[in-house]
C-alpha cells in the first residue's frame, strides 16, 4: 500500500516536472524574441554597492558584454511555476507559502532588473543593496507570520537531537532569515553561465525528495515543478548563454528554497544541501569584511567563482565542478535527513 502511494506521488511529480519543462521550452523562444527586440540588455556591473571599483571582474567579463544578450529570463520561470502550480498543485497547507515566496522574491528581483535594464545609470544600476534587503526582509516576515500564526509552526527540527521550541516570534525571525539569506546567496551565485541553475536543480531536487518521504506530496510536486523549469533554463543557458536569469529568477529561486526548507522542517540541512550557496555568499562576506577592517583582499575577486576565473579556470570548468560538489552535498543532505528522522 505504501509503495503504491509513493509510486503515485512520484508519477504526479514526474508529470509536473515534464509539464513545467515543456511549457518553459515553448515560452523560451517567445521570451528570447521580445528580449532581443526590445533590448533587455544587462548593464555590466563595474562597482560594488559601496562604490568600490571592480576592475578584475570587469576585465574577466568584458567579452560577454561585447555581444549584447538579455537578462530577466527568470520571468519564464515565474510564469511557468505559477501556471503549473495554480492549475495542478495549489494547496493552502503545502503550496501557498512556497509559491508566495517564489513570487515575492521574483517581485523584488524584477524591480531591480527593470531599473538595471531601462535605467539611465551604468554599472551598478539597479536597486541599492539596503533597499533590496528591506524588501526581501518584508517578504520573509509576512510569510513567516503566515507560517506561524496560520499554519501553527513554532518548532524547528535539529538533526539527531529533536524538535526545539522557538515560539511565534522566534520562528517568524528564523523564517525571515531563511528567505533573506537564501535569496541573497542564490543572487550572488548567479554569476556564471548555468551556475545558479544547476545548483538550484540539486537543492530543489533534494528538498523535493525530503518532502516526498514526509508525505508532503504537493510540496514535492512544487519542488519538481521548479526543477522542470530549471532543466529548460540550463538547456539554453550553458556556456555560451543565450540570456541571463537576472535578479527576477535568482531571488525567486532563493526565497522559494528558503520557504521549502522551513516547510520540510529541514532548514538546518540547508548549509549541507546548499553548501555551494554558503561558499559563494561566505566568500563575498569574507572579502568585504577583510577589505573593510584589514584593508586587504582574501580572494583575487569575490564571490569565489570569480576568484577561480581570475586564476585562469575556464567558465565551464568552474560551473561543472561546482555542480558536482552540489550533487554530492545534496545526496549527503538526504542521508542526514533520513538518518536523523527528518525524512
């Protein structure tokens, strides 16, 4: 009986994955046509949020910006995941919050992309970092309130230890932190062709399997709906990329993943399953801290994928090796989830 139910749920997830993939494959040429026609060109980032010049990264990516290619391809994912979820997989207990997090993150990123593409500024055009932080924090707090007040979650699972009571306020703050931290980490990792897309396929796939074995089959379906879109995205975005995901896609993916991690009560597995997100965001934080307090750099350029670029690694080599590490980490996260009773 249990095996039959699992098989049915896996088939449901397969249908959603395939449907999402096919819809994305259909919509991508339409997006590409309008993106090139109306020149959704991304401006090259030449300075940091505090105005510091980025000569190394500017030099490394100068060849990309010599050929014009568009950004905001995350719009495809927003449309695909929303349509498939609303038509086939909408549930108050399991998919309202993930789709709300996905759309909330997308809205913040979309504003940033619009300013970058159509604004008059150069290089650092877009929302200022503090503004983005405030907006994504508001998304996290609102969703955290729903998570605690409406769905009644106030405990977090600690692997191999058990549940820890945080209370309403504590859980709200943890939920908001999950959304903000993951959203920013995915945004930081979206710096090479196909990198963020591959990392997110591994992470959403792992959390989808955890949800499946918890009996949250609609949440499982949501995760694999995202995977279906990402399969299409990576198809078109392996080097040389046809377009960029943009902040629309990266913030949507990050915020959505943070929500999924909380809903599976496996947030503390996120540093394992999303280890490359930790490395990417951590390298940027270390670089900024070292420059501010010690006036020296740890890496040639940050985040760390730019460091390896500067050392002469090819873009495809970096992307593929980061994918391999992410895949191993995803399997390790699943093992811990199973061994500790989370899944």
